[in-house]
C-alpha cells in the first residue's frame, strides 16, 4: 500500500524549532507514513484520502509549519541581500 506525507512538515519537523504550545506536527505526516485506509473500493479510498489531506492542510500544525517555512525563507533572502 502506498503512503503519503507532507514535505513541509517533514522539512520543518527536523528543525526542532517548531514547538508551539498546543501544536505538534504529526509524526505520520512528517515521516510520510499516512495511508488512505483499507477500503476495498477505490472510490472510497480516494474519498477517504481526500478528507485526510483536507484535514491536514486545514490543521493548526500545518498552518504553523507554513509560517515557519515562510519565515525561514525570508531570513535567507535577508542574508542574501546583506551579502
């Protein structure tokens, strides 16, 4: 069975700077270990997977990860401008 994950959560999860009160990056998403369930029907699997992805994208943890990534890229830009 194929598994999926989130490249943003994977990248930020290794930084050790993402700890925020009440927010934790899902180990399954950061290690690309999320599956779509054991439904025998392909349509049900895809529907379940769509719901799983939607919940992740809308989660506080994922939004926080995107903020950290944006800040990290902004700091790189500033450092490049200084150089």
